[in-house]
C-alpha cells in the first residue's frame, strides 16, 4: 500500500540494474525511467514511497542519487506478472504446424512474451490457449526459440517438444538458420550491398535503446548483411540478412550508418530525417507515418533444418498491407520528383 513500508519477507524482484562505474549521480526515479519501458515518474515515486525501490539492499526515496557501482532493485510482495502465464483465445496466423513445431506470422504491435506493461495479449498467451503444454527455453519462456520486436511483423518458429527446442535453439546459436528482413530506411543508401559489424549493447543514456559501440569493450558482436532492393528518393527499401540475433539489431545497425528505419519512434525515425521543407512533402510523410502501424520492418523469410525430419524448410510471409501501401506511396512520389 502506498506510503507503507514493505516488510513482507517474501519479496519478489521485478527489476534489477547495476549502475555503470562511470555513472554520473542521477536521481533514482530518472535512472529507472531510462531503463523500465512504460514506466512513469509518478509510478516510480509511488513505488519509492512504499519502500519498493532498494539501492544496495536499502530502501531509498525517489530523490536518491544513483552513483557508479550502485545496485538498484525494484521489489514487490507479489510475483512479476510475466510469471503468471495465462492462456488467451487470440487469433494467430499460423503458417505451418506439425508435431514438432509451428511457424507463426506475427502482426506488428503484438508482444512475443509478457513483460512490464504487456501482461496479456502476447504471442505466448495465445500459444498457451492453442496448446496444453510447450517446452521451456533457458529463460523459462514456453516454446520460444527466437524473438522479434513488438513492432516488427513477420515469421518466427516455436518449438512444441523438448527435442525441437534443443535442436532449433542450437541452429540459431550456431548461425545455421536463415532469416531475411525487409526494411524501409531513411536516406539514399549509397552502396548496393554491404555488411555492418559492430558490438551492440544498451545505450548508456537511454536504456530503452540499443547502440553500436566502437570496440569490443561493451555489447555483443553483431553482423548484418544488407542489399538495396529499390531506391525511392528520400528513403530506400533494403533486405537485411541476420548473421547474429541481437536485440534491435537491424534498428541499431542501420541507424549507426545513418539510415534509421522509417517511422521507428524509439530511434527517431518518426521524425522527417531526409527531404525538403516544403509543406506538401511534410504532409505526405506525416500521412505515411499515420498509415504505418509501426516501423517499416518485416521478418519476411525464415529457414531452418527440421529437427526430426532433417530436411531444410523455407517460409516466406508477404509484407503487411500497411507497409505495402506505404512503399507504393513512396514509389509513386519518387516517380514524379527529381532528386
């Protein structure tokens, strides 16, 4: 209860962060807002009043200044909602299914598994309604072999047996699976094809973003191969092939070379980054933003060896209609303009 110190011995850890050694002193409410998606200053302050925010195992007020090396935790007397997996009757676009696995074409806007601010309506909730039991991965997520972002549409494979989970997970780990994405990015990508290599990790200031670090001192190595499909003036349609599978990999890699994904709100792509100052152009771009449900990124193809049949399987999902229409609008715009 707000204003009452938590004394229950059975506390559940909901979030935990280690402040970087170079962290400048920063109020704990601001520190947490940069790290917890959908958090608000008011919610964090209420949690602090109840004693739920602990720094180095001591409850602190919202104005406590986090210093380098501090260990910040948010604890409550109830377990995290993401641990309460509830089956829900959700329509899923299942591309393929057999006794070992299913391949799903996920809509943009659907979260893959429950987490802060998204406790229902996720792919996992829907899967648990369709299947009585799914194997758990190393993070205790039922059936998940890999993930795609909430606002990314497209294909992912889900394991239905322990054998499939182990086999498919190893394929993704060993980089023997195949994944290709279609993205529309800001700017005219100069090279027809290229490879982006760089260590990806949490942005030091905005923890809801990933960033590319200049050396191996931070983050994990990530490799993205890209090729230009079509040049549309102020934007470019590209195909991205993943060699690794880091969080926000394509979004962070493309931004690092100056080509942020179109309408990617988290990375600034929902601003007009290229083009003219003409009112009609700005209105055209705003109309495209309104039309798109999310950033212009779609997991179009997926390939892997079937765990038990030992044959290679390829799947392809068409672009979602809003992305297709937006590309057509840019194609028409480009045909009538000189760049």
